[in-house]
C-alpha cells in the first residue's frame, strides 16, 4: 500500500489549519474543503474531524472518524502508520456506530434484559 498523499498536503497546511479561527470565512471553507477532499482521495469512507483550540492552549487534534466498518481498518491503520510526527498535533481515530448498528445493539440489550428477567422469575418457581 502506498503512502497516502494526504500527509504532504497536511504538512504544507498544518500551520494554516491551527489558525483556522483567524482566517476569513471563505478561506476557512476552502481549507476545510481541501482537507476533506484529500482524505476522500485516500478513502472516501474516512472523515476528518478537527479540534483546534481558539486560544492556542494545548495541541490541536485531527481525528479520523469511520463508521464501524471492519473492511476499512487496514486503510485507516495505514493512514496512521504513515503519519509524520507532529509536535503540536494529536492524531487519532474514532469509530462511530451507524444508526442500524446502534439499533441492533439496543435491541440485543433489550432482549438480554428480558431473558435475564425471565431467568430470574423462573428461579423463584
């Protein structure tokens, strides 16, 4: 797997990203557009999320979010493994449940709760 072209772009724009709050709205939109576009070139199912402190208090964070799709783990791990070290950035990942996955998890928990209640009632018989 080749090194993602995202990282050279990110390196060229990291200082501008850290100061995004001070940029005019049009420049902010353009910068975020290209951030998303460069990740999309690498894998369209990975989404970037920035957390930039407005007062430069602490490091900035770039989080790659993905839905709980196991098939993109390799792609995501490769993206993280090829990331250069940045002293003022935290780079991490976060998995997000799709609505269907959330519903299934809640349903199975409800089913388990019902089964536990039935077992408890049966224990008194």
